């Protein structure tokens, strides 16, 4: 009898996160009124999986030093970032001086808004889109200009004619591109990225490309960095990347802003200095260890596992009459359209949260076009996905 070798990475393992200061688990009761004793948290985008071995080793070694002073010398991180972007995404030769380290990509977005726009300026978003963009834009006294995406063969496309109308109507200064897109999971093609870059150029807008989901792409789709798809837009392009989403180290609160144009760089640098921003050691050490060959093997295994979760979840919810999960090309965030049930948003929420006891992000949070949708985080052990599907079937069983 031969022993089956243990799996290289055990994504099935149930890890107790309650009582660990987990936003997803330990704030669920306060935010949703759902007890973590029995409810399933499928909202905020982090994963219930253990981080990749090289990250855990690097952090353990650092912890072992017992000294946690200021972080300095980012040369290892810059080399890892350059290696990762060139081997995984084909973006070669990112100069070290083009990279800023910030406290995460919401922080990077906020700095970019301060650096490149004025109070009252419009910032264009293709909605529905990651909700923190609108929150940050509004809090900075800028105007959110929503251009709802259109559905083509069941997947989102950016409405470039709608963007033109918005540009004619509003005083725009910036467009924020979410690439790959959250929610809906589109991986934009080179032509789609070029069209947005061309639009930004024509209207002299800053183009902020948030590529935090760049590694979370399902085969056969391929993420193309905007810097490669539209090199002609370099003078207006600011790209944001991070290891935190792909590698489940969001608590490290670090992200990287890449600006190859020296003029834009100077404006961004001034704001970084004005706000006194510098990176935390734990996030920088974790990110450096993540962007490695071992990290790459972990991501490949993760995506294979997530593919199984996605198939299981989609098959289950798509069998409920009037419910449809958008086919994801990227991200682990299922975007589910309940509008075919004819129910109001309030009734959908009531059934998903109170009957199924699942915490999700509500569609309207993501802006125009989100009505009737709920977003479910699928990055959890498969047994929990099975449980979620079972609970949703029950909660909508009268429709069968
Ligand atoms: C598109 C996008 N940008 C940024 C973030 C959050 O970034 P951070 O945790 O680095 O602030 C998320 C989190 O889900 C996201 O989906």
C-alpha cells in the first residue's frame, strides 16, 4: 500500500480566525448582527487560508530577532517586485525610483487624489466598482462621476460612449481603472485598456490603474498591466500593485505605487512627504517573501483551488430560479445577480443574511448598476462553500 503524499498546500484546513482581530470574523456581529458562532462571513476580501510558506518563514525569522525598529533598505523588495512583475505579467525593468511604498492601495488612491486633482474635480469610475474608491473621492471633496458598465454576453464591458458623455458634462481630472475588475471579475483585454488610455489622453486625465487583483486570474485569461497595454499613456499613468490581496497579507497594510513619469512622480512624492507616509516593516518583509518562486507555486495552487470553489458555488446558486452568478475571469469575489427573482434588495438581504446567515457585500455599495446584486467571497475552505450553497438553496427554496 502506498501512502498518498500530503497536499503541498492545504486549502481545506479550517483555521480558527475568531478572536484573532479578524475584521471579517470578529466584526461580523457588530456590522451584520450575525454571530460568528454560526454565520458564514463572505464579505470583506481576505482569505481564510494560511499564507504561503515563504511568507510565514520570513515573518517568523523577523519575529525571532525580537527587535522591530524602523524599516529601511528596500532593495530586496524592489528586486522581488521587479522579478514578479516581469516573470508573472511581462512588465520588465521597473526602475526602483519609480516605486513608492504606501499603507495599502486605498491609501495610494487617496494620495493620488490629493496629488493630481483639486477639490471639486470629477473622478470617473466605471461602476459597479470597489466601494472604497467612491468613499475616498467624496471624503476628499472631489466628485464621483459614475459611468455604469454594460452587460455583453453576461459579462461587463466599459461604456466608452458613456464616458465621453460624462467628459462633456463634468469637469473631470482623473479616471480610476480597476484591472482586473472588482466586482464582476473582468480581465480587461489590450483593446479595452487601450481605449481607456486613449480616452484619458484625449481629455487630459490622470489614469490611475489599480491592479491589486493581477495575480488572481483564472486560466485561460491573462492580466495585462496598463503600462504594457498603453505605453503611450506613460505621462499620465499611475499604477498600483500589492502582494497583499493575492497572498492574504492585507493586515500588513502595504502597497506599491509605480510612476515612471518624473513629473508625476515629483507631485506624488510631495504628497507622500506632506502626509508623512512610510511603510511598516511587517508588510514589507511579507511582500518581499511573497514575490518569489515559492510564492508563485502557491498562487498557482491557490488559483486551482479557487477554480473548484467557483465552479461549486456557481453551479449551486445558478440552479436557484432567477439567480445568476457572473462568470469570473479573475478575483475570488462572486458577483451574484438576484434581480431575476423579482425581489426587492431588502428581501434579498433578508434572505441571504437572516435566513442563510451569510454576511456579504450588498450590490448598491458598489455604485450604479449594483442594485439586485450581492458579492460573495469564495476564498474559504471548500466545505464552507458547500455549506453556503446549501444555506442559499434553503433560503430560496420556495422558488424551486
Ligand atoms: C480594487 C481594490 N483596490 C484596493 C483594495 C484594498 O487595498 P488595501 O487593502 O491595500 O488598501 C481592494 C480590496 O479588496 C480592492 O478590491
